[in-house]
């Protein structure tokens, strides 16, 4: 197997991973670390897996510069389960939290929070087609609010908070779609969570980073799995963890550390985004970004062509040239190029070259 | 990579998988099905993954002969999350369920059920050291009980229900540790669940098979992930599923179907168990099974040696001969040989040969 037959994968998630990581996983599939078995056949209590697990926890802490007063949890159920698990663990029954409806994901987080706790909407972008992130002055915050929930990047709309909002409240953030693509200012956050499957590894793993002093503060009676304390006190091995996803993420974290850490990945993602938005700008309106310039995502670059027919043709011809998963989400249409951490700059160059050529041919 | 350096893996879970499956996974790791990407880089909405997912659902139904009036759900959080999710979905607030405390897993299921609903213990084996499964006449069942929860096989104690109990109530079963090792009489069950990581695939996937007419019957307000209906109506793709685990399980299901289905695996597991228990019997008390003969597990064969020192020596010498993970669970000590679906009979022959030789040398 060579890498020659690999495509440029612009999928919104799960997403492309470093080839060197995939090669290691392949080479270890029948015999991991000399154990005579695959990692997916190993006991989670075995020393070989334990080392992988504890290193992944330590490497996540080191790479993301997570302070010691935060606990890092490896959980299952995706960000979707966190939509309920977060308020159940952070909000006492009489307390309430503010949510920002900035797109599909913010909406889902708010819906679940309302089902299990007191939560209100401090802003919605629905009337504006979710084309921008709000500024702090837009927020309708009530006194006594426990936290403000944000979605750092909306995958479908293609918008992000360029800076995390400055408010007199702790922030809680769903960072699924730009997790570890830029440094995190931990002082501002009570909790950060996200699925691994965009920037970090395979689907089936959610990472929760929570201020330790908050564990147990909701004083709710929670079943064992839903109580963060269960996982915190067992280093996320209270039950069998999603071992393969943790193992692959561990390799990705080491690859990121070796490449230069979060500052380097912030630089790379800005370079990818600049190239794409630059190509859109240079098209003089032939390609068009539907979102507010200040809110443009560095992960999910959404753009439109002069017609839906041209958009269809664009997706088909791009795929024929080995650039796949460029069709926009069915809710919004258009084109979406997702450019996560492991996507090589040469894939973006290939796409922007194609965009220029496609315009020249079809304009 | 040859298979020559593979060990005999007697792990209680996660556990050994068919080498042919691991080889396929290895060969597809950089390019799955000609897509130019790994399955772990694929969108869960992509046609190639969709086919894998829908085939896994169909193959599970076909292999386990699941009737059409049951829904099959692929979930995350393991059996541990089901300990709460089951009563939350099946029990209305005023209803109650009976639980059997047959060992560590039955105890955990009951503890969580009590936290989220009305539940009572219809029997406990604690006073007898969890050395047997109860008979129907042992049960203390209250009128109006909604279901009886059983653990079909207790991994740590090494006991199983040779026949599922006959009661005038629907059964709910945690089958994690003997899932699809024998046919299931669906008429008797309202719901069956289990983690995949014993007999079926990697950790990070739980399978729930639930009678469709019961979906939504608890009338509780549940958050999206915890409500089975969310997953049922989306073919378990309401959120990003644990794709890799489903993909590997799909291959294991096809391997099982090709090998002859559940009747064949019941026959194989009986053969493995007979060989091991037979060796114990033939030792004339040198090896000793601590559990009731009628309740002996066909998956986790637990036995003792004349002293703890000999047990330690046994584990060390077996490992030196390529037979690993034979140490009993820390709660009970002794030796535990877990012999799941994919464990080759020749591994059991190697172990029983070793047992005979070890006795001859050390008796």
C-alpha cells in the first residue's frame, strides 16, 4: 500500500488523519508493541494499554496546556451526550445557564440543557441565517447565571468565534469542530468538551476538560456513567474505555507535539483559511462566502457559486480530481471545504488551483 | 507480519478476535474499499460507511435471529450506561423492576437502576460468594413488577444461566460477556444489551435490542442521547456512531455467519468449556472449580490451585509459554481462562496440555 492512491479529504468529520499515524496503526494491527495481540484485543487493564491511556491523558494535558486544577476525561457518546451531561454535572437544580444559538450545534446543546436543567437562550442567530457569531454586547444575560455555553465553531454554518467572548461568567464550550486547532485560555473556562473525530482521531471518543473543584457541585443524583466523578477518580477507566480511539488519538497528539504544538496548528489553520478565503476574494464575486467576514471559520470554509448547477458540477469534477466530500451540508447547500489539523497544505493548494481553473472554464 | 508471534489470549475482555478480521482491517487501514481514505477518516454519511453500518445492523439481525418487532441500536457508553438507560426507557415513574444480584455486574446494574427508578433485588448470591445462579424458585418477585433483569453470564465469578429463567415477566438481560455465544429465545425478552468487546469486536460499542412497542413507554423526559427513540429513528446515526467498532464487528458477524452461526458457536463454546472443566475434573481435586457445577460459565472458566503461590507460578509459566491473561480477577483471585467466540480450540488444547504438565511437575 502506497499513499499514492489517497484522496484529498475535505470531510466535515470524521476527517483526514496523518498518514504516518495510519501507517503505525496498520503495522501494529496484529501485534501491538510486542504483546502478541492487537490493541483492540488487549485488556484495558493490561500494562501495554495502560501506558497508552495514561500517555494520552498526559499528552493531551501537555499539548493543550491544561492546568493541573482541571481534570481530563475520556468519555463516550460524543458531544451529543455532553449536551446533557454538562448541565447535569455543573448546574444545581435551582441554577440556570445561558446558551448561544449560533447554529445547529448550539441549538442542540440548548435543547438538551432545557430538558435536564434550567437554561435560557442569551442570543440566537436564527433570524440572520446563522451567518455570524455574536459580540458580547448582543448577549441577554440574566443575573445569577451559572455559566455561558458557547460553540466555538459551527461546522455547518462555517462560522467561529475569532476570540472567545469576554463576559463576567465562566464559559463552557463545545469545541468539537476546532478542538486543539488553537491555544485555549483556560482561565476563562469552567469546562471544555468535544468529540475527537474532527481534529484528533476516530469517532467514538469525547474529551471533557473540567475544573476539578466543580466535580459533584450539582448535588444531583446521577447514575454512575453520567457522574463525572466516576470517570475522574478512575482515570477514565471506570468501565472499558473506547480504547482504539484513545490509542489513535494518542498517536495524533504526539504527531501534533512533534510538529510544534497548538501555536503551529493555529498558524497552519490560518494559512489554510487564508488561501481559501483569498481565492474566494480574488474571484471577484464568482465564489462567495455567505458568512460575516469577522466570523469566518478556519475549519469549515463554506462558499457558494453562481448557481446550484455549477455547485453540483464543482463537486463532481473536484471528486474526479481526487478532492472529496466538498458538498455543503444539506441544511445550507453550497460547498464546504473542511480543513482540519491533519489536512496537508498541499490539499488546500490543490483545491484552490482547481477553484481558479473551474472559474476560468465556467465563468 | 505473520501470525506466528501471536499469543493465546485468555483475556476476560476485550478479547481475542479472528486473525482474518484483523488482517482485513490492517490491509484496509490506509484505503478502505477504494475510497482513498481509511474507514476512520470517512464521513459517517458517506455511502461506503453507510453500507458497512447498514450491513452490520442487518447481519446482527440475521445472525442472532432478531425478530422484526425488535429494534437494534448501536450505542456508546458500554453496558455501564445501559444500567441507567434501560430503566429510564422501560420504566414509567411509578413502575418497578426486579434485579438479580448474581455478581459484580448484576450488582452494578441494580445500583444504577435504583438511582434512576424504582428497582428491588429479587435475589442475591452475596452470602454464597456468588458461586451459583439462582433457580426460579429462589426469586422474591413482587406483584406488578415490570421486568426481571438478569446478567446472563458473570465474568468475574465465572457463572452463567444455563437456561434463561422461566418467569411470568418479560426478561431484560445484560448479555455482555456471552453475547451471541448461543441462540436467544426472543419471545422471553423485552430487551437485551451488551458491550461488543467480549465476543463481537473492539471496546466502545454497546448493542441494545429492544422490543419496538416499548420505545417511549416510560413517558419520562429524557435528553436526546438517552432516549432510545433518537437512535431508533436514525438507524443509530443520530450522532456520529463509533464507526470503527461497528466496522470491525461487521466483519466478525460475517465471520460468524460463515462459520455456521450461533448454533455452531454454542457448540464450540461447549467444546472449549468441556475440555477445560474436564481437565479440572481429571486432576482429582488438584485443580478445583469454586462454582456450582450447574452454573459453570462457558465463557469464563475460573479455577483454583492448591495454593496462591502455585497460582502465581502457573500464571507466570503459562505466559512464558505464550498463554496470557490467565490471572483471576483481583476480587476473587485464582485463575480465569476466558474463552470467547474467536478463541481457537487449539488455544484451549494448549492450555489444558499445559495444565496437565504443570500438575505433573508440581503436584
